[in-house]
DNA sequence: ATTATCAGACAAACCACCTG
DNA sequence: CAGGTGGTTTGTCTGATAAT
């Protein structure tokens, strides 16, 4: 495991710079001051402070609204083939909990203590202080990840004991699948085979539960990924269409224009700098 | 609760062509 | 040449309805 990059920011009123991205790295985002909304994998998350978000590789994320001053730091990690990091399902579950997370509680206090230690260590690194020790930072990151996983495991046990498993778990299964594999070829037949259900029943159940059909949900994910690529990379529209799972640039730009009113290229020009 | 079928509406995907 | 549009074919979604 390697730190690929880390940074800390405070947004003051009038801030108009970049506040998100997409990259093939695992990211930990720790919010220390202010409130905001995080867009991640097609959903919005209320971001209080303190709160901690785990962002899995290749997923676009963006802070869209914030109450100033808004402070946070993040670390992007090249985790190689380590499997100790939360899977997408766990990350989603964890991030959803952040809205109401109480970091003074017995369960979460150890995480906050570790994060505060990390904050201080990263501050040393930022200043080029000799006391900075990368090894200790790595241990703290591993400890944080481990604490998150333990906390999730404990919660899951209590949930499973308390409630009967929803008969509609397959919808969550499919949503998670699309969120992590939106760039792969996905069609209705593959989705219904995946959960062993009739496709017409699947569409009805999915819409009933989520308000959108499976393919609408998938396109929403793909377009929000495309937005991140447009703003944060130099990739051409053709490349972005491929990277987000669209089979053709033509269809991509048409869908894009339908949703945002302008073409991808125009959107990039309008949202740069 | 789930599957099946059918028809009609609508959206996605594709090809050919246009534009800057 | 990359990116955008028009028209056509193919796939998805929905409502109705019947059955397990």
C-alpha cells in the first residue's frame, strides 16, 4: 500500500475551484469543519463534521454544496492487491451512516482518535517536519480501515438478529452491482440473470422500490461519471464515452445533451477554470 | 409474491452523413 | 478528424390480464 496523494483544504465563501474527481485509487475523506453534500455513485450524501467517507476506486465523487468554512483532508491510496479494504457494499453502508454518526460514542471514538492522530501526522508531512513517519501513518490508515470494518460487522449482526431479511434484497444487490460496474456492458438480461428473476418483474419491482428503472439508474451513474471525467481529465469525449460504459460517442452525447441541455464538449468548456 | 404474454410507447443503439 | 445530428432498427418499459 502506498499513499498516492494527500491534501487538506478549507473552502471559504466564494470558493469556486475543483472539489472532486475520479481515479483508480481508494480514498479516505475526513471532514473536520462545516457541512456539505457529497455526490458519490449516483447518490447524494449529507456531510456533517466530523465525518469520514470511504471512496472506492474508479467512482466519481464531488462536493456540490458546502457551508463555509468547510474543512477536510483526503488521502488517495494505491492499495495494490490488498483485500483488507472495504468492498463497495461496505463503503456505501458506511458512508450512509455518516449523516448521523456520533464520533463521541464508545463505538466511534476510537476512529476519531486515530483520525486526529492521522491529521497531525499529515500536517507534519505537509510542513516537511522531520518527525513525520510514513510507517506510523500507514499503521493509522490500516487501523482506521480495520475499525470501520469491525464497526460495520457489529452493526450488521444486530441488524440481522433484529429484522427479517427483506425479500427485495435483490434490488440492493443490483444497485451495488451497477454502481461498481457501470462501465461494463450491462443490459436487462444480464441483470435479471444475475438475480434469477423474470426481467419484466425485475423492472417493475426496481422502479417500485427506487423510483427509476434499472437502465435509468445505470445511465444516471454513467453520466455522473462522465461529468467527473470531463472536468477532471483531458480525455476526449470518445474516450469518456468508452470509460463510462457507453457503446458509442453518438449515443453518449445525445443522452448527455438530453439531460444537461448542452453537449459534453460545451459542458467541459463551460465548467473549466 | 412471482411468472408469463402481448401490444404499444418510448428509449437505446447503430449507421450515414454533416459541421467546425 | 473529433464531435454532433437525423433516421432507422432493436431493446426496454408499462399496462392489462391471467395463472401459479
